[in-house]
C-alpha cells in the first residue's frame, strides 16, 4: 500500500517499529531524561528535553544529508565528540547522584538546561549509530527526495515521542522519592546507569 508521494505505508510502519526498538532503547540521553524526570519533574526538565530533541534532530539531519560517514571517519573529530560526551555525562551523573531529595528541593535548585541537553544530543554516541541504522534500514519511496524527507519527518516525531516518554517515566518515580534515603539510592542508581550506558556506547 502506498501513501501520498508514493510512500510505502508498510515500510513506514516498519521504520516506526525499528525506531522504537533501536532509538528507544536505554542510552545516555534516555537515561539522563529518566534521571532528571525523577529528580526535578517534567515541567522543570522541559528545557533539557528540548535540548535533547534539538541535538538529536541535528544528528538526524547529518545522517539524512550524508555527513555522518564523513564525520565519523575523521579520528580527531570522533575523539572530540566522545570526549565532550563523556565529560558532560560524568558531570550530569554527579549532579543527579548528589541532588537533594524532593522534600529538600526548592524551585531555585539548578536544573540542567537546553544547552546541556543539546550538547548531549549531538555528542551522544548512540544517537549517531542508532539513527544511521534506522535511516538506512528501510526504503519508503522510489524517489530519493521523498524517501529522505519522509524519514526525517517520521524520525523527528519519534525522537520527540521516545524522549518525552523516558522523561515521563522518570517523573512517575518521583512520588516514591519523598523518603530521603530512598531518593538518594535511586539517584545514585540512575547516575550509575547513565555512566554505564555511556561506557557501553563508547567501547563499541
């Protein structure tokens, strides 16, 4: 079955499923959103979410325009990207692990902002690999232009949905974190998971 501009609906559905499985799996960006959601709540974490979405969308555009292979083939650039990612995630993990429990938190407590999310979105090793794999995994149209444009539109929507879902999942943990000791344990566990996910992506 085809949609407007000769888009194959079956291939489009397969693209969505692939995006959910590959892009939606745990990684540095998604785990950081879960951590911030549980630590600061959805409303205060929205700027960071916006940064993650913007940064990841930039990666998507790099993949769509063919820049990905060129960028990742330059060893010095790859080293810079990985170094920025590791440094930012280490700082973010520290912030999460040492965040005060909900009962001691105030509305003035600093929250990682849009710029931080954008930096992680762009330097997230998993984003480059996952988006490239999903983008190349299906052909939606015989027209190269329509194929690329549709993939960008669909995957941009998936980036928003997937990351918002992880943030909401983290926020759902907030009600059980009123106890200071429990909150500290969860924060440390999420920080450790964030570091572990980053290490896995870097050593691949």
